[in-house]
């Protein structure tokens, strides 16, 4: 627990590496909402790093005090992400329609998962085992798209973002399985990691089928898909 912040730092670094080209104009339009969303996402991850360091080093009072910032950052992050998804579906997007629908499907369910995990973390804030894992699980929401960009840019055989999405999910799922085994071998098989793994696996299994579903296409057109 004392060095948990190092894992958060690693996740932060991976996410920044994957998304950095998006915020330097290298992967499409750079506009205020993406800058705001990127700043909020970075703020959320920085908050988790600081919070995990504080609780790991016995600064419980400061942990609780700083944690109040999450009540502002988390809702703002969800709203900004929803705006980015809406814009991505619109005519300004440089992605093809199938990829737009795939990414929107991933993002919508990821936002729902993030909101659920954050709500559970607040509800179980007095139970350290549950609170810490629900909060940590919110990081996994950002990892598939970040890894997808990182893999897609650096592994030519994957042929871009679409080809990089499956190995991105495999990576996240493998880490989650490892965390489940870590808790399980310590006698706690009923761990919050199961929830995150289940939803991530469901998104993974449906992300390329969803763009062919009439209901998904109709909803996307209502949201601005040409």
C-alpha cells in the first residue's frame, strides 16, 4: 500500500504517452474542449497519485481533505468526455464512420463504468479495501484508448488505431486478472476488480459488432453522426 502511488504514476505515464499526440495536434483537431478534457483527465490521475501517496504514508487527514476535489473533477471529467464523444461523431471527425461508432461505443460504456466506480468508491469510502480498489479501477477506463493510440502509432503491423484496440483490451484484462489473483491468493476473491474486468470484457467483445446494430446507428445519428 505504501508504494501504490508508483503504479498510479505508471498508469499516468502510459496514458500521457498514448494521448500526447492528440493534444499536440498530431491526431486530429485541437480545440478548447479537448484541452479542457485533457486537463481534467490529467488532474484526475494526478489526484489519484497524490491520494495514494498520502494514504500510504499515513497522512489520512490530508487524504480526506484533498479528496473533496474529486467531487468537482469527476463530474466535470464525465461531462467533458461526453462533449468530446459528441464532437467525434460529428462531421469534423477525421475517423471513418465505423471507427467513430466503435470509439463512441467504447467511450459511452467507459463513462458509465467510470461513474459507477466513482460512486461506489464514495459509498465505501470508510472501507479501505473497497474504496482503494474502486478508485484505482477508474484508471483502467482510460487505458484501452491510450494503449490503442500508443500501440497503433508504434506497431505498424496493427495498421492503426482500429487494429490496436483488441491488444489494448487484452493488456488491461491481463492486468485485472493479475490483480484478482493477487487479492485472491491473500484470501479475498470477492474483490472490486471483478466488476471492472466484467464490464471491460463486455465492451471488448461488442465494440466491433455495435456499429452494425441499427439502434446504435440511430442513436449516433441523433448525436450528430452524418
